[in-house]
C-alpha cells in the first residue's frame, strides 16, 4: 500500500520520535508499505528550518538524506496536484497541507497525518 507522510509524521519517523504513534509505525514498517515523501515536505522543512523554527530541527538537505537512507520514495509536485488544490474545501488553510492532500487524492495514496483538520478531507487520510 502507498502511504504519503505529512511533514511532521515524516520527521517523527526518521528521528524515531515517541510522538510517532504505534499505528503509524505499523503502517510505515509493514512489509507491503511503500512510503512516499513529497517535494512539498522537503520544501516546508527547508523554509521553516531556515526561519529558525524549533519544530524543524533539521535542514531540507539533511531531511532528504535521512529519507533516502530510510528507503522512502519521493513524489514531485505535478500540475494535476496543484490544480486539485482549488477543488478542496476551505476548512484548512495551510498551503503545504493542502498540496499534500491534493497529491494523496490525485495519485491516489493514503496520507498519514496527525492533523485533525487534514484528516477531514477524505477517508483515505489516516489520522494517527
């Protein structure tokens, strides 16, 4: 099964954070799971890290290295993903999260998130 990780879930996974739930670990470590990281996630990490945000403890460059070492796959932002954003309901305003949701819906993939607002978009979005 294909799983797209939201930014915080991706960071928690590569740092083995206790904030990563048992359910998320089960999805990520399942032998049939293919874990995807979006270019959106790398972009968000890079921007927030460069601004000195404490919730982004590593640089975008380091994150890419860790994601590759973990064996995660990368998905680029395609025009169809960007176009899907305008079809999403307006109950979440974060542009990074909205693009992740759009990617998950277009591909399709299951999106793993800890954000209740993001989880409202589809039953294929797993709140962990």
